[in-house]
C-alpha cells in the first residue's frame, strides 16, 4: 500500500496523476479544485474521502500532496496553505511545474512540510491514460527527504527520476518547450507550406503524420546526425534551391525554413553524405 495522496488542481496533469497513483496502490485521500465539481467527479471515481475547493485543515492533507494548479497559481495556493499556520510536519508537498523550482513552496517548509518539485517530462490532457507515465523521465529537485519519497513515486509509476538543480531545471524546461511545443508548431507550419501548393493543410498533416511519428522515434538516437535524412544530409543543392525559390512567396515561412536549414547543415556535417563544397554552397543559399 502506498502513502496517502492529496492533489490540489484537477486539471490535465492532476487528473491523470491521481488516476495513475490510484492504480499503483496509493490511497487518494483528498482532491481539491477551484471549480469544485471537477474534484467531486474524480473523487467519486477514485473514492477520495475528502473533496473540496481548498483544504480546510491540516488533516485534509495526506502524507503526499501534489499541487497541480496552473503555474501562476502555485504561489497563491502555497500562500493560502501557509497562511493557515497549520503544523505540516507530517506532509511532503510537491508542485509539478517545469518552470518553478521548489523554492516557491518555501512558506510550506516554514510550516514543517518537506518540499520538492516533481516535473514529468511528458505532455498531458484531461483524457490522458494513466499509463502515460510509463518509461518517462520526471525531474526532481528540493529537500532531500521529499526527493527520496518522490523517487519511490517515480519508480511506482514506471518512470525514471532525473535529479536536477533549480538552475538546470529551468534549462530543461526550455528544452522541453522546444522539443514538444515547437514540434507542434513545426507540424502546423509544414501544413501551411503544403497549403501554398494547393494541398489542404489538414490533409497534408494527416499525410505527414507517419513521417513525424517515425522521426520522433528516431530522435531517441544518441547520435542524431546518424538518423538525419533528406536533401541537406545528402548535399542535394538542387532540391534545397528549389524549396527556397518556392517559399519566396512567403517571407515568414522562407526565413524559418532557411534558419532551420542552417542548423541542419551543422548537424549534417557530423556525418558522411555532404561534402565540404556542398556545405559551402548550401550555407550560402540558406544565408541569402
Ligand atoms: N499538461 C501538461 O502537459 C503538463 C506537463 C508537465 C507539467 N505540467 C504542470 O502541471 C501543472 C498543471 O498544468 P495542467 O496542464 O494540468 O493545467 P490545466 O489543465 O490548465 O489545469 C489548471 C488547473 O489549475 C487550476 N487553477 C488555475 N488557476 C487557478 C487559480 N488562480 N487558483 C486555483 N486554481 C487554479 C484549474 O482550476 P479550474 O478547474 O477551476 O480552472 C485547474 O485545476 C502546471 O504546473 C504545469 O506546469 C503540465
């Protein structure tokens, strides 16, 4: 049997985490959400003993509390809890933001709680399956006692712990935004590029999806240049030139294509397939 768990914030992550922890044998002790109906619904599903909008006594909190409200509400929720002057010495409290360090929970440490930041490197929505935690990495940072307890949670979820400093955590979050959110932006813009030629952007994105999926799989390679394909990796100046000409009609897409192309040249140079002369020619084309 796992520890008793409280979750404050029944949004995409809070909901999925509650379901995943319950499946792993944790008792969902209490659930809280600003819009209380969401806590009530999940509470009935998971047999939580206490549901509400905010804890009303220290006894409303289980041994492990996850604050999963929006990033800009973590400070306010922390302040609300700390302002009650409860004795929280039997509580471990973590937030799940990638952007904030555990320091934002300092007022709760003053009340006796062990504090930490627990950030899953995964993307969630309200219908995510609990199994979504399997094999992912979860960054941990904070007080030693809290981090030790959360490491057990990570292991029970079938995930991997990644111990980070507060500073490293911020860089990791910027990296996560680039790898996940911007990938969505890139796919969106790929649809726009296809649209310039008259293909419906949504049809194009559907057609590109298998390519995106295989590429994402390939991105787990240690040496990324080894899985890089396409005209730049082959030193195919003629094709790159044609793409640049096609995109001239849209300055915005052309400049992005060229900028990313230059980064791709740097990666392609790490493998055989492109000659020094082709690097010079393609770089010139992309810099114009
Ligand atoms: N979603 C992801 O992919 C993901 C991944 C890793 C980490 N995280 C982290 O998980 C946390 C929650 O993100 P999410 O994506 O689950 O958010 P979300 O789905 O947008 O849900 C936000 C939650 O915060 C509550 N909330 C918003 N403003 C509030 C306020 N002023 N006071 C009290 N509660 C407030 C909302 O309550 P209402 O229901 O009343 O609006 C809701 O429960 C964030 O720290 C985020 O950085 C998210």
